[in-house]
């Protein structure tokens, strides 16, 4: 799954590089971020099963970067420290560690990241209120991906 934060990072790469477009293919999904209008057709490379690839065309003007909005609102982004699978609670039946509006303090558990069959607790490093939860329970996460946005207090 490719999320909005990943697309925003691609847009920043495009802006900083001066390239006309950036195209990434991951897990059967291809994302193309382009300064110029999208091309009429994109070949998927799967002649027998063209529906295997999902093609997303995103133009810079159509996406408002969440990182810039977060900075304007004074929010702090909590980034993922490793690649793995994110869990909001200790088990599917348990309540999530935090929700939007939850007060957090340094050392509070925000979630669990499973990496290589190890469960790693993600602890808060700041005091504040959870403003946004950016990933869902059981979703794969990447290093540096924004997991939460926190309003410091």
C-alpha cells in the first residue's frame, strides 16, 4: 500500500531535483508524479493481466503536502523508526494504546512495530495531544513514514 505521505515525499524529490517526473513501482502498484500532464496510456507490462498494476497519476497542484500543513499548525510528526507492520494495540481484541485526542507523555507506548518477528514498542518522546493517527492497524510501515501528528503541550 502506498500512502499519501509517500506520495508527498515523491513530490518533494521532484521539486528539489528539477526532473519532469518520478515513477516508482512497489508491491504491484505504480505511482507516477509528474509536472506535465499525464500521458494518454501507460503500459503495465502485464499483457495477460493488465489489472495487476494500479496506475496512479498525481500532479503536483492536486496534492497539498500534509507536512507543510502540520508545520503551519505547530504539529510534531512522529516518524517510523524501522520497516515493519504497525499495530495500534497488543492484540486484535484490545483497546488501542492511543486515539486522536489522547494525552501523551515521554515513555508512553503509542503502538507496536513488528519487524522480523520481534515486537517493538514505539514510545512517545514528547508531551502533547494526538492530533492525527496516520496509519491503520496491521498496515505495513516504512522507515521515516509519519505515524502520528502530535500537538505539543
